[in-house]
C-alpha cells in the first residue's frame, strides 16, 4: 500500500546515532509488523538518505490523524515500537502529519488539523 495515497501522511526524519544504521534497520524490520497491523494504517515507506546515511525518512499513511495519535500511540504495540526503536535516535525526531490540499480532495484537512 502506498502511504502517499492515504488521507493523512505522517512524516519523520529519523536521525540514527552514528554507526547504528545496520542495527536500526534490523530493529525496524521487527517493528514494522507492529504498526502495519494497526487500525487505520494505510502504508509505510522507510528511505535512507543518500547524503546523510545515518538519516532516514519515514512516511506512514493513516486513515485519520487519530488512528496514529490515539490508536497507535495509545496501544501496547507502540510500547514495543518505542522499546525497539527510540534508543537509536539522536536527537529525537519531530513527527508531523500532512493532509491533502485542495477543495474536494479526499483527506483534505483544515489548517492546523494535520500537523501535530
């Protein structure tokens, strides 16, 4: 599933501690099924930066903002996600949410509603 097609797109630049990229990728492979099984999940893409190999771009598609902020983050699966991944980040990433722009587009959001 392409996360770019989702009504809400979560964006995070993940700064992984130097020398930990390989271990991060292994941990992410373990964490991926946790998020992909959540209600409202619409797809995920993890990309490694060509210019800064310790930085990753995470895009996650959600049906609603609440599917991420309340559903996933309030779940036992998120506790395990945090255990697997949060120790790799320095500094901790900023996570933002984006919605489609344009009248009549599926997933269009009001200003201030999608970025959190």
